[in-house]
């Protein structure tokens, strides 16, 4: 065996769980193999990215707001100040409002068995999402709420989806405050000025209510409804944030956490090919850190299941670092995310206690990751910077004039 092979070999050493005092100890020393080792690597990559002060982007698929997972672990993660922006579904944004509805503030969601008699539930006016359920009246009230919001004067213009969800978060926040319920996901993102992207806006009930208002206008039932989504500007805005992470932010890198697959995953990954392949801008790189937790098997050939290494071939993940800074774990993220987020928050609390006792300078010198963990909870507030960041990207596009004009030429059949 070569000396180099011996030097790089990682020997399996474990610690008894009853010797572990923290979740960090548990993740680091008690998950030596198989599925547990995937979880250990996911945790260690997140720990490293946060410690380096690398902005996180989140892609979240699945009913996190219906199930209450946003209150359990997603909002606590958002409130750290580590998250730059979020990609999710229209449904997540729609169901986020249920707990603040006037008639359901005591709790609109209840548990049912997965093996429920669905025909009986339908007769009872109960709607099921796996083992979560709610009265059909919740949806009817939510539709009325969303329609009333979209009919407001400030929505009667063309805007990006991030503007739509920022304003919707403002109305959710007011509703939640009035009814004394905990802030939801969009209200929290509004408070922290975190952009929320939805790559398939037409595939959800927020937009269905917009369609209703549009149809009423077309049928002559209402006089004016001028809301419209500017998808071009929204995709460009996502690209501007990616450019910010690579070139303007001190880390000169981005990290992504992908939970589930589908459109939110692709939307989170597409800024790199948009910048480098489509707009032809030089020096664009993919994500330096990429961890994903998905249930889809890699053999199904879908985007949902493809690992970060496959993303390297598309330029979406950095080719120079991916072997040490990416991991894909096949699991239901609802099982592991509460523990991962709790471990990361415990690390932050531990560093904060050290700083309180000793001061920043000695702690940051001894524990370099502490500076990244303890970045300001105010966050990056990228939504407030979107106009300036889009202006910078427009300048880059203008400077790439010759390449872009040449990219329009192709010998089309029939010309």
C-alpha cells in the first residue's frame, strides 16, 4: 500500500452514544456507515458551509406548511440569517395562510390515518394530505382571503413572483398578528426580506385565485384586474442573486440545500446555466456546497433524483470542489431535518456562549467557524437589494453584447 493511500485512508472510529454530550458529537461520531454515514456527511458539509459564511439557498418541495414543518424547523433555520433566498411551490405559499384564517386560528389541521376511508372523508368534507387533514371550508376561506388580497390596489400591475410573495407575506403577517397566531413562512420571509421563488406559479391555488379574478374581468363581472406575473424579470432576478453570491459577497461562493426535487430544485440550480450558458457571462460557477435529501431513486432518470455530481456536468455544481462539498441522501427529509437544524442551532448557541464569556477575537481565532455561525440574524435582505443587483447584472449583459448578438444566429430549416 502506498504512503499516500495510507495518509488519506479514513479509519472507522466511533463513540458510544452515552458518551455524547451534543448533537454535533452524535452526528460526527455515531453515524459511521451506510445511511447514517450519508447523514453525517450532509451535516458536516452544512457545518462547513455555514462556518465559512457561505450564503445558503433553500429548495423545498412538499407540503411543509400544511404539515407544520415550517414552524418546527424551517422558520428557525430561516431566522438564523444564513439563508439568502428560497425556492418552493405555489402550494406551500397558499397553505401557509391557513392557520391565520379568522375561523380557524385555533388550529385548522388535524391528523388522520394514512389508511383512512377517503370516500368517507370526502362525504364529511375533509381533505387529506397523507396523514394531515383539514375541512374543505379552510380552502374556501383561503380562496376568499387570497382573492381579496389580489384585488387590492397595490397588486394591479405587472410584478415578479418575488414581489407578489413579499406583499402576500405582508398580508399574512398582519392576519397572523391580529389573530394571535405564530408567524408563518411567508410572513417570516417578509420580515427578513428573503426572496421567495416559485418556478411553476400556474401550478397552485394562489394563481388559481388570480385566474378567477381574470375570468371575472373577462366576463364583465368586475371592471379592473391588472395583476400579471413578469416571469422574465423573476428569472433574471434569481440570476442576479447568484451573481451576487459569486462576485459581490465575501465568500465568493454559494451553498444550496435541496429538500425534495421537482421544479423548486431545478429553479434553484438554473441560475448558473442561465448566466454562463445562455447569457454567456465569463467566470460563472455553480454551487460550491450542495446537499440534497430526496426520496426519488437515482435510477429513475429524473431531475429530482440526480445527484450533485450529475449537476457538475451541467455546470450547476462546482467541478473543482464537488467531491468534498456535496452529498445526496435518499431519505424523507421530514425525518432528518429537525435533527440537522437543531444540531446547527446548538452549534450557534455554543459559539454565542463562548463569545459572551471571552469576546469575539479569541473565539474567532480559536474557532474560525464561529464567525460564520454568528453572522447577523438580520440576514442578507436580498429582496431590498434586488433593483441594484439586477442593475449590475444588466451592466454585465450589456458588456457581453457581441457574444449575445452572435448567439441569435442559427440556420433554421425553411429560411
